[in-house]
């Protein structure tokens, strides 16, 4: 039987600034929790602990991530994306790190929009139907929906995918707007138009 270790939980959202540095912004009402976690804990067990602490319903999407100590993140430092817990092995690796790094904080993000934003920032793959991908740009017809319509039609897990697709579309649109237009450059260079 393994001895449980104290893990500090914080609830909020990850952000990445223009220089690529990652920070975790705690919710203003979150003072954090200290929970006991066994080194052999499964992902499902850890999720249950978190849902109990923060009173999160089962249908509320959540992601769990942490940053190792900064000296382990060299040479990129806090430009290194957080480590997201998605498997039992990832939980065990975190707990191994926790055995000698007592300041380890597990950061919890919840809610469809915030989880989608985190996935977008980390460029994780996601699925729509049977296809799994990360957007790299949009050239096809785009679908626009209001947030209110999304909330009426989709459950929380489905909203994560929709919010993520929206963020990828916005990113692609910004990329196209910032790219120089070849047709304008040709017209100006030839004096025609």
C-alpha cells in the first residue's frame, strides 16, 4: 500500500502571453485545496477527487495540468506548455515528481469554453465525428453560430469541440487578414486596376 501525498489544487485557466510564457490564473474565489493522492491513483480517481472538492457535475468538462519546477523546464522555462494529465501513466509520473518536489500544484480548468481554450493554446488534437485533427488554417466555408444557440443544442462535452473549432477558425481568419494580399501587390506593381 502506498502512502498518499499532499497535492495542492487550484482552479482557474491557463494563459499564454505573446512571448509564449504560460501562467495559471486562479479564479478570484479559489483559495486552493490540499488533497491526499496516492502515487498509484488512476486518472478517473483523481478526477473524482477534483469533482468532489470543486462540486463539479460529471458532465462538466475539465482538464488537469501542472508545470514542473522551472529548473526542469530549461532551456525554454515557462514557455514549455503545461503537462496535461490524460492517462494513468501521466498521473503516476506527476506523483513521482511530487515525491521530491513538494511545491507541485495541480491546476484544474473546467467548463466547455475554458477547456476548449486550453486545448487550443496547447494545440492538442480533437475530434469531430470520426476525424481527429488540429486546424492549421481554414479555406472552406465556415459555420457561424451564436453562443446561445450552442448552449441550447449541445451538452458540455460537445460544446468543448464547438468552442475549440471556433477558436481555430478565428486564428485562421486572423492569419489571412495579416497575410499580404498577392492580388493587391500585383495591381500596385503593374499600375493596372
